């Protein structure tokens, strides 16, 4: 195996140790990087692929993701609250 990702079609399950070469992107991944099968790119600090934002959530956009969650949940709370109060 020698520091190389599994063959195409197999998902990378563990973050890179800084020596892993991505066979899809053809780069040596930095420590903590994972290849996203949905987007086809390597993402530093990969957390998950978000279907609602249609992008990978990683180190560079985790604050935007949590802001998205906060706004969405706050909006849902107020919609439920107003619905309950109006009945």
C-alpha cells in the first residue's frame, strides 16, 4: 500500500497522515486531508459533504456551515413558535 490511496472507486475512510498520495487528484495530501467522492476534490479538515449547501464542509468553511445551521434552526424555531401562538 505504501502511502497511496486505494484504487479508484474505493472511498478514503481516514484522514491523511501527511504522506498519503491521492490517486484521483494526484497530490500528496496534507495532514488531516480527505478526498470527497461527491465533489472529486481533496479537502483539508474534511468533516462531511453537505447536500443542502452542495459542498464539502472542512476547515475553510466550517464557520459558514455552522452559521447556516444557526440561521436555519432559528428560523424553524420562530415559524413553529408563531404557528403555536396563532392557534
